């Protein structure tokens, strides 16, 4: 996505680039000031996205985000990488005597609704992937009562595979919101492996054990993947390879059940740790700006 034209203008954030949201952490290092503001306009909602459009009769709460001199391009590049140009375009607005850039929705009224209550959330932290999927019985049901291999049924095996795939869907959503790599698996997993909270979680929940035998890529048997809790990129690549093996050929009932169960339990606890600490970090950053205002 191209633009905006003037990279020195502040950015009006009304969605998941607001302080306190995951994606704000991707631009935090470029920011020197944040001011809560109310502008004339309206928000439409469609497919989990917020679309801003002009409306002189309504108002939108948000933040004007000011970037350090010379860092506007890097900040806007990150924002652009997350917002598809088929859905958004850049426009400028003015609040008092302050001009700003804002992401304006393309055809925002098509298939959209006005009532935020229909979505039940106004923050990415209330996203069902980060709440219901993790806190209800969808995923955590296996953590306290993993199936015993001697009592294995195909029903339990398939349920565990489904849970592992859902777990990775949540991880990939977090990676996109935090690092904005889209479908570039190698780049995104590498960036995620550098996450401080991930490294801490691996020390707490990751284990080297005989269950984690060496794996091989399904499309290249020469590509061996070895697990190491002390090497975060190796650990993440290993967990991801288990996901790929499920996708491309499923897991063997007796050979791989214990491996899958082990990786699932560890990765679930790792993800919970990363999300909990990321949210705490986001709230701390938001509080810093609120204390300054």
C-alpha cells in the first residue's frame, strides 16, 4: 500500500494501532508523542475490520500519533504493510489547526454495520481468538487432562490435531498483528523467535526429551528439523514443522501421538505466557502516555 503523501504528519489511529493494542508495539520506537483526540467521522465494521469515513454528525475517538523527525517513513511503512490497499486508502484531515493522516475505508458501507456491540469488542485483546479459543474448553481442555496413549481412540487423535491447528492459527494472528509479515513463514517465524517473552516461555515450558525425535520436511526429506529449547528459532521451526506434518499427511496414530501431545501442551503454555506478558507491556506503554497527558 502506498502513501501517505506527507510522512511528517501525525497519524490518527482509531483501530488496532492505538496505544494498548498489539500493533502499536510495531511503531512504538518511532513515536515521540501521543494525544487522545475526538474527530468528526464515523466507523463502520466489516469482517472484523474498522473503516473510517467522513460524517460531520458523528465523532470518533482515537489518538494522534506523532513520530520522531525522519522516522515517519519507517512508521508508515509498517502501517502500510498491515493494511491492504484494496480496503484502505490514505487521506488527510485537520483537527483545529493540526493536519493529520488517516486510513480511510474504501467502499466502507458495503456489507458493513455501525453497531460495535454486534462484535462485542473494541480492542484486539477482546478478539475471540485471544479469549474464547484459549480460555474456554476449545483449547485448554487437553492441558489438564491429556489423553492416555493406552486409551487412544481415533476420535481423540483427530481432536488433538484440530486443537494444534487452531493453536497455530492464533499464533499466526498474533505474529501478524505484532510483526506484520503476512504469509512469509520464514520471516515471521524468525521474528517471532526473537521475542523476549517467547524465549522466557521456552525456558519455563519447553523441554528437550526423547519424544522430540528429529523431524523432516514433508516436501524435502533432506531438510532435518531438530528441537532445542535453548535455540528459539529451532524450537519454533520444530513446533511449526509438526503443524506442517499434520496439514500435509496427518500424524501416525501410535508413532506420533505422544510427540503431538507434548508439542501441543508446551506450545499452548508458551502462547499463553507470550500473550499475557505482551498485553501487560502494551498496557504499561499506554499508561505512560496517559500519565504524560
